[in-house]
């Protein structure tokens, strides 16, 4: 492509091979652009399409780019709003001539069959001899610059560029020479226009066309340079992705090899065990058989002896003489008596029982096989990693970070064994590692444990798979005897705050307040002695009743505090919120914390629309499209801060938040801070609170459990030891 860093006035020389073919042909139909039915048009994505394809593909006011597939709205349904791309036509014509295309048709002839021999620069038309003669005789065009095809073959690109003339009636022969920068104009004008309709005395800002061109070009070249750097960055990312894909293939091969090795070894072990069991069965059978065969030999010998004795006795009694029989009578009787009385085992000395015991096999083995091995993987994405910080006490090993992992789409990852490392930089500049504890089986997170040996501000860097998170995470290591305290009920006023800032204040007194279960909405449940609230799961519709009749809120989905705020002084409480997303949050309400007069509370589901109520709430934001923490008063959105850098939290997302609320009833300021991240969120001013006015009641509400399951916990009274620096600094005059 052409270089963008060309000096003004230089002749542009372009070789045919310098232009990509894709730039001179329609991406939809693949035909070369021309100035007839294939006029190139530019889409907002800066890709081109010919007018014919534009007309045929536009449907219901939408045009889909054939190159990048981005869909564009057709302005007012008029396809002419997509400007023609003359530059592409210049390049097509330049390629035709410079590339020595044998025949270029005349663009003036009606039949388009005659070969062009000339070209008019002003009209940007190729002309045959006859049309050229007519062109030179016509009064309007006879002064135009005509070049022959031979002259064009070595001509620079400038000679192919069309000269634009003013379109105002009567100014047809006037080229654009100036540019009107007035917002209502913002277009090139000719000299006659500058004199007649764009006088500076009428507020028009007129500059020479070339000057505006150069300024605009420099600005665009700066943007091109920025985009070029972004392109290089994107290419680096693409290279990193390709490397990851290659490494993934290698890792997959290594994993499958390990699987094959492990199971091959297991199969070999099973084969060995099979052989062992078979050998044992054969050995046991041989042992049994030998024992039985020995018994069989013994019993057969006894049988033979008895049969032989009976045969001898029968033969001599039958065939022998009487005297001979009597000679053997004593021997026969002794032998027969011995054989008759000789004992032998009537049962086999062993049995035929050899069986296979299916111990740890069968279904047990199948279950064991199903649980054998496992595939470990994680899609944890560094930019989406969420870290909560905790301040700790010196010389005590405590948790400094809670680390929650998310994938690139915002889904929480609770995989164990992730490669996490935490380095801590202490105030002296020494760097030490923290111990990372895998607690995914508990709350699905990791935590970093650290023993702080020096007091002050520390910075922790979290590494995921060796890649550091972009921002460090700050926490403090403090002495247990220098904790800042603040009277929660206003005893001490302004002097009290000054003492607090110097860390010499007394312990907070009073029990604080709790959530009032007697007036809370039936749609919420108050737990833990009034400190925790969550939404009840609906079990059916109920008849709507007024809160005053039943003594409980009927419209406001929440609860108010057990006591109001009215006296002058400083008041501080904290609220922790945990919610899990069940459905995609669009503009739904998640929770609300506010200060309101009593008669404003149960008139709407939220107190954000009342002049005597001030609140902070989390909901799907219609402004930025994310889940935001918003501040409201009298129906006006005062601020919105994204709770997460990700877009709308998808189902399954688990969020933990912790906020501090400091009210200066004397100055009528209400400060909201992010306690975990040590950030000031917002400062309300001019609250209506005094001993002479109606009291303000802290109010709290949570969303329906169908969208999010939200649990809200308050912390008041003596259990609070530290007031954030951000809140105290915001109160400073």
C-alpha cells in the first residue's frame, strides 16, 4: 500500500504490484470495481463493497460487511449515504494503464465498445478518438486537461485523480479551493461560495483547502500511528495466543502420554496380579490334588488288600481240600479280622473348593476406575482476577489478600492447584513472599498469609501463572494499640474527630443499631440478632397490604434500623454484601442502603426518588451496561461506578463487597467508602438532618432471589475499631 507519510506536493508513484487485489475488487462478488455498475462504496468499518452488491444485500435497513461481517445501519434507509470511494477507482484505472491492459473501453460512448485513446483528468473519463474530439469542442469541457494513453503509462497517480468542482448551481467550473470549518457547514467550498455565502462576518471559519487537508491528514496519520502501535500490540497478542495454542497442543500430547503411561502401568499391574492369582490358584489346586491322590492311593491299596484276601479265602474254601483249608484257617482268620477292623477315612482329605474372590473388583473396581486419575486445568484470566485486601497487626501472621479467580467471560473459577504467587514490598523497600493458601474447597478462593514485621503501607503483587496483575494491592500493618476509633453516636462532635485523626480517641460506646424485624418486609428474613438480612424465596403470591395496617413494609423490600439518626455528631457504620448471580442482571436492583425520613420509606420499592432520602444502590446500569454502584437523590442519578470491570455479570458470578458510611450530622455530609479497596465512592452534601427536623432512618433492601441471592450484613457499635482514612479525609474542610 501507499505510504502515509508523503510530503505535500510530491508526485505519487505507485507500482501495480503495490496494490492488493482485495483493494481493487468487491469483497462480495469478487469483480473489479468500475464506474458503472461496480462503483465502490465505503462502509463505516472502512471496507469496500460495490453498489450492486450493496443494493442486493441490504435488508431491513441493515448492511452486513462482506469482509469483517459487522452489521451497519443504513442512515435513513438511503444507500447513497455510503460515499463512493474514488480512490479505489483511481487505483483500478492506474493499474489498467500502468499494467498495460490492452483494451480500455470508452466511458463516454453509449455502447462502451470503442477502445479509449485519451483520458480527461477533470471528468476522470477514458475517451475514444471521436468522444475526445467532441470533448475538446464543447464549451464546458474544451479547457480540460486531456492525456493520451501513451502519456498516462508513465504518469503519476495524481493525473488519475479527479478534480472536484463545486456543485452549487452557477459554480460548476469552480474547483474547491477552501473549506468551511463552521459546524453547520464542515465541507469544501469554491471561491464564489466563500464570497457569496460563507463570509467570516457571518460567523463562518474559512481556511484554504490544502491547509485543512494537511492538518486533517496529520491528525489522521497520528491516529494511524496509534492504530499501528495497537496493531503491533494486537499482533504480539496474536503471537502469544498462537504460542499458547502450540503449547496447548504440546501440553495435550504430554498429558495424553502421561495418561497412556499411567494406564499402561496400571494394566501391567493388573496383568501381574492376574498372573499371580492364577499361579496361586494352580498351586492350591496342586496341593489339594496331591493330598487327595495320596489318600486315593492309600484307599486303593486297602481295597486291593481286602479283595485279595477275600479271593484267597474263597478259592481255598472252594477248591482246596478240607485238611488244607484247616491248615490256613488261623492265618485267614487273622488277616480277615485285621482287614475288617483296619480304620480308613471315609471322607476325602480335601475338597474341590477353589473360587475367585472379587475383592475390590466388580462394581467397587468400576467405581475406583471412574475415580482414577483426573484432568486438571484452569481458565483463570489475569485481568479478571479479583483481590480483596485486609489490614493486619504487626508481628502476627494474618490473611492480607483474598484472591478470587475468573475466566475471560467473568465466570468464577474454583480450581485448586492454580499457580499463584504473592510478593510483598514493605515500607523499607524489602520484598518478601507471602504464603498462598488454597481455600477453594471452602469458599472457592485463595488467600495470602503474611507476617508483617514493620508498620506502615505495604504493596502486594499477585502473579498468576507467572504473569503479574496490572495493579498492586495496598494494605497496612499497624500496631494493635494505635487503632483509630470514632464515637458512633456523636458524643464529642468536631473535637472528637480531631482526636480520632491523631489516634487518641476513646473506645466507641453504645450498642449501635440493628435491623428492625418488626417492621421489615415479609419478603426478607432478619437473622443473627438483627445483623443480617436476606431475601426469602417466594412460595406464592400474597394479597397486597399497606405496611401501616400490618405494621410491616408492604412495598419496600427491606428493613430499617432500630433507631434513627437525629442529633448532631459523627455516625459511622459498615455494611457487607455478598451476592451470587442466578440470572443475567440487566437493570434489576441488587441492594440498596440509604438514609430516609420515615414517611418516604414504604411508598416505593426504593427510596431513590424522594427529596428527603439519599441512597446508594447496586443495579444493572443503563448508562454503561455494567453492574454499577449508583448514588441517588430525589430521582436523580448522581454517580455510577462499575462494581466490576467486566460487563454484565453472568450467572454463577460470586461478588463480595464491603462499604463504610460516615455521617457528619453537623455539616450534613454523608461519606460512602469502599473499605476493602480503600477508595472514596461518593460524598452527599446538604442532608436534612438536625434536632429540629424529622430524624433520618438507615434503610436497607435486597433484590428478589430469582435474579441474585443477596445477603446483607451490618456492623455497628463497639465492634468497629477503625474508620477509613478516606472517609476522614473527605470530611476535612
